[in-house]
C-alpha cells in the first residue's frame, strides 16, 4: 500500500506488466456465492522469502487450472520486501547493514511500499480467484481486513480499519499489513499479522511508507506470547467464513497431490 492507502494490482488478465490502481473505500465485506467453493490450507512452517514466493507461483499456476482456493500460512526468515511503489528513502539502512544483521532484502511484485517479515509474524498468502468477490478488488481488500479483525476480536483485541489506510489497527497502531497482486484474476501475496514479532525490526524502515504510523503486535497488546498455531486456526476459520468457503483440507509440506 502506498501512503494514500491505495492498493495496487498488477496485470489481472496476465497480458503484461501494466499496473492498475484501485482506491480502498468500499465497505462491503461479506462474500456470498450460490454454491460454496472449497478452501485448502498449506502451513509449511518457516520458509525463506524465495521459497515462499516459489510456493505461491506453484499454487498460482495450479489454481489457474481450476479446483480449490488456497490459503498459505507461514513465517518467514527475517526479510524486508520492497513493493512496486517503494521509495528508496523508506529503507533506513543499507543492504549491507541488513545483511550484517541477518536480514534479507527483496524487491517484489506486490503493490505497496516497504515492509518487514520475520519470526513471530504470521504471513498469509491467499491464492484465490477474485470471482469470489465479483472481481472487485476493493471488496477483496475489505474482506481480508474483516477476516483479520474477526480473528483479533476473538482474542479480545479491539481491531478496526483505518479511515484512510488499508490494513488492520488496534489502539491507533498498525498490527497487520496487506499488499496484494493479481494475475489472471487470481490473487497472490497477501497479509502479515504481528503476533510475537520483534517490533524493533521496523526501526530499519518506514513501514508501508507511512511516517506517522507505529506498529504493534498481539504480544505487546496482550502482555504475553501467543501460540502461532492457535492464531492460525482462528485466521483460517474467519477467512473461510468471510469468503464463504468450505474448508476441505489442511496440509503441511509438501503440497497435496494435484487432482
């Protein structure tokens, strides 16, 4: 997301690299389909960013052939990612300094600016066809926010939207970032929820290009570390409910066989 709260989607028809920008203002969050599509989740644990990207591309190709929707839930090794809208000044240290601190740095194809992923943060990559939301990107973003908000509320955290920026917030601080891309009307990239995240890592960047924004985590707000598996389960339930999907399979790694 850029500083104006704009979500960027790339090449929905898969014909080129042209960027289409959509404002994030629609508030319709529920998804209802005449028949209930199926959802499979993949939870491979902790992956480096390149391996996570390759997993997305594999699922993207598989989803294009039809079948179920996918939700990948994982942790990444420490990495700062620069989206298509990233500005160099929003990275507050050099790549050499990042490498010395054990933090990878990757330029990526999602929309938005700069963000951090690392241990204790739940990263979600929905690989879903936007027919679920009538090919309405605004509605898709709002539905992602709703799924995260519902999961956080189940932990008694008063999560909300921000009137200007995409993402999820608690007590005026950002707890979850969203940055997506679309190819052939199938979404990839997704969201990052701070659970037990080392928030000091965000001092190396201007998160999402928003100078005035502070980040927070579930651990900081609740005063205790949480089980990532427990948060995983609640995210899956809320995601399936919001997108009106039937959860039919839960896989670790490797991928389930293609049918």
